[in-house]
C-alpha cells in the first residue's frame, strides 16, 4: 500500500493512495500559513526541505467531524494529559496514526508514560500506527512493541537547528530502524517514508523489510511525484 503523509495527505486524493491527514492536536494551534511562509524552505545546506511549522492545525474536533472512512487521522500528543481527552473524543473505529516524534514540538527530554498509548489500540481499527522519530533508540521501539503496537511508520523528520529536515536525509536512519524491527519482530507491519522520490527508492526500502510506503517531500516536485505515481 502507498500513503500520502501530512500535510499533503490533507489535500492529495488519488486512486491507490491512502491519505494520512493531520497532524491534529487536542486543541487548535493557529498560525499555519504564517509558519509556512516563515519557516518552510529548500535548504541548500542539506539539499532538502526544512520547516518549523510545529503542528499548526484546526484541532481534533475538526478532524473527527471531517473524517472519511479509508483515511487515517494523524494525532499529535504534546503532553500526557492530552491522552485521556483524545481517547474520549476519538471514536474507536477511526483509523489513526500516533505522532509523538515531531521535532518542532516534542522535546525528547520530557517523556510521558508511554504505557498510556496502548489504550488507543483496539480491534475496531484497521490502522493504529505509531510514527517513529528517525533518532529513536531500540529500547523505545521495544517498549512500543511490548505495549501492543504492531504498525510502525519509519520515520518522521530529522531534528536539525532549522527545525525538521525532510527527504533523503531520513534514509540512513530508516536503513537501521526498519531491519531492526522486521528482524526482531516478524508480526509487525512497517511503513517506510522518507526520501522516496523514484520507484527504485521503494524497491530499496522493500529489500530491507518495508511492507508499505509513504510519500511527502517528493510532492514539491510534481514531475517526480507523478512519475513515481505512474510506476506504482
């Protein structure tokens, strides 16, 4: 299967692509357009895109009211007290991806009780994905697995001074994370995302164990994106 990541998943609706919409926080976070203008850049230092958009979004209530079966809602948990409130609001049959790895808002030094996340997992959801940071350590991957997660999205943007770095820079991290998960846990499903710009990138991720694939930065270049789309 092929997925379109946020923010493009909010807008790109093409046959054969599953939209991941979001990421949505418990409360609205205003200022999306301004943050895009101020921080979204092609960064020649890294030769790819950076941003400090910081999960600007209209909030989870808006996401729920506009949910369509077949899509996935990405939810961003900013603090532990958000979890019970999100659990109360989100219907049990809505497919979700849990984003705890946005470098622009999640301070890795401020951990919450990850055991609470297992309450999102239920048999009414086809998808209950955990989206990993590219800099995650193996112990935390093990913790997610041990509390019940079997669907992993590898991975979010790379934290840099300029915010979150997208694109090819994610590949070396995924080349370590994906084989670790698939070699240790054969009952997992892995979505590989990061730096996919042509079909050979899909093949390379498949060779190291990825089951599904997601796109984002490539959409900045319509020619590359539609060439990739034709191939898949």
